[in-house]
């Protein structure tokens, strides 16, 4: 009799535990229903929700691309308020259920890429994002006849799901008559899933105007984009990062601004895709600035600047741009000297082209009626030392070509770089003369008068 009671006691406990777990799963399923709408589940296509090859590659990444930065703080944030029951993780912060064993995939994805790869692999390539445009922007209309665009996306060791969602979002939210082509530049990526798998997916799922070019050696983002622009044939070049999602009516406002003014370079208002949850959140109206150590920064636009007749739909004059996402007339891009192809990998090219646009007769504006979401990575992934070295090298090149006497403001912040090499800049100096560019003093007086100038130490005799 005692054994029977014990048996039924254990049975009731297990039954209760099972129903508890199922109840939690049901509640989270309701929340996930919209988040995971149209997820390509297993056997639904070559890249299902949990791609087997991608998961295996997490444990087979080459040793040389192991991250240089610790991600302890990231993991602590991700594990905050997580409850574990029978190896099932329920995370209110991430709005997702996953198995405890998959936390290793999530954490390694963060280390390699700087965002939550586990959730990225679950999201649909066609997910709905909120329309973050203002009322004034939604009321605007644009002419049918606009210049056609070549979309250029350069990538290196990118997460496959993030890259494919970027391309699908462009196709889903762009009128086909304006989308001349999408050019993907593979900058000699090392991961297997970006080789044959990607080529097959493009062939089977994308229209013919989606083209894949591969660099046979690592060129870096800057030279990779030059290669893309050289191969593009659309009237307008639109550069996108490989982990972003475009929003409704994103392209027409950019093309319209360039159609009205040939020398206008425009950037959308960049919304934030959270690195931990991949939730899409609207950005306030911002403009680009920089600090004297030549780092880009975002600045709030005062409400007083939005009191004109267009209100929140008015283009925003911006001293600099972030550089990852912008549009420019193709002919104008080459006329003003494209990018400095003497720069390495990544960094500083956004400030260099921003200074050159303003100082050499162009204009740089942010168009708030165009919205593009971008994954704001909280950890610098992969080869951090390589990226920092190229940023310093590139910053020296732009300082010596464009800052005139104000390069001393840079060296005041970075005296350790005064004696560092920066290659041959004679062609860029000559370009500045040919274009008849104004001085950096003019730029400060007319474009960025708000920038603080620091007193220099007096020279000793």
C-alpha cells in the first residue's frame, strides 16, 4: 500500500511538472506568434529556422578569428531574469523560449558577430517591422519617375540569416522598377555557409538582378565598396550594411532628394535593431557629428530645427554621416573621388567622405522620411586588433589630407599617433586641389560651428 501511494505521489508530481512546462510554453507561444511569423522551419527550404550547417560551424570557426574582446557583460545581460525548468529556458527579456543547451550557440554567436545569432536564425526573412515614419512623412508622395538604384552590400563572415534578411527586406519593400540591381560583395569570407550554400540560395530564391561578386583576397569594406560601385550600372548607388532591414517607402525619399540635386548625398534615419533581442525600435531624429579623436557620434536635433513647414519630414543638414547606409549619384561618387582606396579594412572613411562632400561643393543630409533598421552591435566582433589598427591608420590619412592646421586638435587627443605611418597621400592631396575644395576652417565656420576647439599647448622656444 505504501509503495502504491509513493507511485501515485511521484506520478502526480511529474504530471504537475509537465503541465507547468506546457503552460509556460503555451504562454510564450502566444507572444512569439508574431515574432516568428513565416519562419522557414525545418524541411521548409534550404535554410530552415535552425540551419544545421550554421550550428555546426559555430564549433568549427577558424582559430584566427576568435574574438579579442571579452563578452562577460553581454552574457550577464542575456542571462538576467532567465528561468530554467527541465532544461527549457524562459526569458521574459528576450521574449523567447529555447533549450538550455542552445545558450552555447547564442553566446558563441555573440562573441563572433556582436549580436544574438540564435534569435537571428529563428526570425523570418520576411518579418514585419513597425512603420516608424512620422505622420508628416506618411502623408508625402513621390513622383513615379525616379532614378533607378544599385544596392551595394559588402560583407565579410556575416551571419547568413542576417545577410539574407537584409536582401529580402530590400526586395520586399522596394518597387521593382526602381531596383536596378543588388550587388553582394563577398570580401573573401572564411565560413562555408557563405560559399556554396549562399550561391545556391541566391540562384533558387532571388531574381536575376541579385548578383554575387567574390573578392579573391581580403580587400576590406572600403575597397570592397569601390569594387561594387565600379560594377554597378544604376544611376544611384545605395550602400547598405549586411545586417539591416529597410522599412516601408525607404528608397523613394532618397532618390527624390538626389533627383532634385545632383550633388546631394543622403542617408536615411537609422533605426535600432537591438543586439540582444533583435527587436526593431524607432530612432529619434539625429544628425552626425564627430569628436577630435575622429570618432563618429550621433547628436540630437533640437526641436526648434523642426518647426518649418515640413516639420518632422524636413531633411536634416548633417556635418557627417555614419557611413554604413547612404545614397549618392553614381557619376557624382566617382567625380568627387569615390573612397580613399589607400585606406585599410574599415574606419574613418565615413568622416573622410563627409568632409570631402561639404568642402568640395556637395551637400550631406539625413532624410527622416526614409527609415532603415540596423543591428547596433554591443561587442566588436572578430579580429578587433585589425579593425583598431586600420581605424588609426585611416584617421591619420584623413587628418593629414583634410584637417589643415586642425590636425593638431586630433594629435592633442592622440599624441601616440603623431609618429605613426599613414602611407602615400599625394593623390588625395592632388584630388583636393583639382576639386577646388574649401578649407577646414570654412567647414567649421559654416557646417559645424558647434564643435568645441581646445586650446593647444604653447610651443617652447
